[in-house]
């Protein structure tokens, strides 16, 4: 199967999974997933499946990336925090939708590799930082939107606190890697609304910085 046919199937898979937002689909089309998948798995870049990327992490399934992005309801003026840079694929997509994207990861190597791709693609509105994402980025708060690409048992308190009133956070929540739910959190003046979107499987959210 040639590359163009692979891509056509790729976008058909997104629509068949419920991705209907035109801006999200355009962003997914603008960012070539093949740039973020290296080595043995490069030829599978256009499959709707998660793939290993190094440091024990994965690049998420494209339909899940798209559905999480769609659930964020990003507007062009939004400032977004992503916890878990990973390959950089999700941040690159967010950069086409938001005014500013801050992405953090505990793995220095992953941040460095992602930054190289961001620069090559001239995605100047992304700031990638090596940090413990479970504490967010208090210096840059509040955020209009927050996306977490690793599963915590509960939505982390520091991240909830860094979400502006009216803001949305999308994250996987679960106590094991077998039972997780994708949750959409909307902040109100005095409370938070929680909406369960679908079952998912993500790597766990780990505190502290990694050695690599």
C-alpha cells in the first residue's frame, strides 16, 4: 500500500471513530505522524494504533489523539498545557489550533527530540519544558485548556488549580493500566463538572524527573 493510500485510510479511521470537528481534522491532516515514529515502527505510522517511542513511552493511537483534542474545544486564542510531551505529536496538533502550547515531560531525551521536530516544522508557538508534569506549570497558569497524556488515579490537584474558570481539562483516569476512563473536566466558579468520555489505556502519570 503506498503512502497516499495509507493516509487516506488513516483519515477514514478518524472519521469512523467519531472525529467530526473540521478544525481538528485539518490539524491532524497538517501534521505528518510519520515524522514522530522512528526505527522499526516507522512503516506503521499511519495505522490507528499506539506505538513505542523510547523511554518506555508510546505515541498514542491517532483516533484517541483526535478525540481528546476534539473534547478540549480549543479556540484560536487559547493557551494550552500538555502534560506528557512524548513524541511531540499531540503538541504539534495542538499548535495548529491554539495561540500558545506549553508541553512538559519528565524525560529530557523526549523533550529534546520533540523540540528538534518542532523547529524543523517551524512550530514557533510551542514551548517544551523538562519538568514533573503532575505539578503543572504554575508560572504560566492559568491555562484555558489542559491535556494529560498519562493516567492518574484522580485528576491532579495542581492541574485543576491551574485551569481557568470556564477552562477544560481532558485526561485519562484509572487505578491500573487495564481500567481507565477518558474524563473531561470543566471548571466553574465554585465547582468542577466531570464527564466520562470513553475507556482508554495510557501509561501511568509518574512523579519526579526521569534519569534520561
